[in-house]
């Protein structure tokens, strides 16, 4: 049995599908997961990663765990206690969804230090571990869906700054292999897309997928910060904007690990946009 935390998220959802397709038994957990959210045969167990007592029955009979680090709420994750509960339930292998910020922004409280502490707890857990360090997700642009549907417009800051955003389905495929095989134990994988892409180019790719032009409107940093702090802590938003405004060399690097692990090139943003075009219609 494999437990997938964050099972209704942008990585967790395709990961559950990939594991089911591979014939694995899966328990899907997140705060609001319901049986209708998961494929047939998957057990949906609502639970909160900050509630270790509530997680204990979720781990019973499991042998592997996909642990997402909580994203903007990573500082709330009681990692050591969660892993102790997982081990007590039978888990022997853990795959952690961490952050590229551990190495690209090591001095950042929001993107580096918290994620590093979570990684260290995983390494010290006594479980076989694999760590995934993605950069920016292609799916972050779902935030544009409402404005694209309403007015075929995208508003974002730093329109011509490029990053190698990664398709969450690629992260999920790497995670599925690591959860199912011990050959990835002790590995740290940096997961990026295959090429640098700017927000302006992303808007154009969505337009191409829709068959209609999508207009790009450049936001100021202040405008972007005001919107981002509606759904994430200000410190996280500020560091995210710093990455978008002035990405360093490590953040702009196209990593080889998706292709190395999967045996195929990483998916492009254009491919992601075509696959997810219905969300923007």
C-alpha cells in the first residue's frame, strides 16, 4: 500500500492515477479528499498533515509514503512526528516533495531553511528516502484561468523573465517510480522543464492551445504582491517575487533529472497548456 499525501493537489492527483495504472494499492489523503475525488479502488482518507494522531490510522498497512512538504504552510509540518507515525504503521520508504529553494535560496526562511529542515528530518528518519526538488510549476498559471476565460487576458509581473517551469505530471511520474522501486533510494532529483519560458510566452502558449489570442498585461511588483498575499504568507510571496524578478543561475538551469529518470524529455509548457486548455476555455 502506498499513501499519497496532498492527493488532490497538482502533483498528488496525477501521482495517484500513475500508481493505480501501475497496479498499486493506494490510499489518498488530504484535508478535504472524498471518495469521488479518486479513481475506483483507491481509498480516500481525509487527514491533516499537522494532526499526527489523525494520520496514524492512514498509515496502517502501508509500506511507502509520498510526503508533500506543505508548500506555503511547510513551517507547520511536524515532519519527524509524521515520519515516526508512518514507520509505526509499516512504512519503509518515503518520497519527499521538497523545493529547489533548498539549494537556490538557502538563506530564505520561506523557501530554503524550512524546506532544508524537512529534508534533514527525512534523512534522519531511518526510512529509505528519495527527495524531489522541483522549481516553479507550470500549473501555477491556473491562477490565470479566470481572467483568460473572462477576457482572454493574463496579468503577471516580470513578463520577460524566464524560468524552466516543470509539468507536475512529470514530478508525479518520477515520484511513482521512486515509490515503487528501491533503486532511487538516497537520491535527490532536481526537476525542471526542458526549456526557459517567460510569462509572456506562457500566455501565448495558452492562446495557441485555445486557438485565440491571449493578451499579456504587465503587473507591477506591488500589484502582484497584493494579489499573492491573499492566499500565501507575505514572506513567501516576497521571496517568490524575488525569484520571478531576478532568478539566479541555479534557478534558470535546466536540470537533467526528469529525462534521466523517465527516459524521455521533460514535458514543455506548451504541451502542458494544450493538455489543460479546458481549464481556460
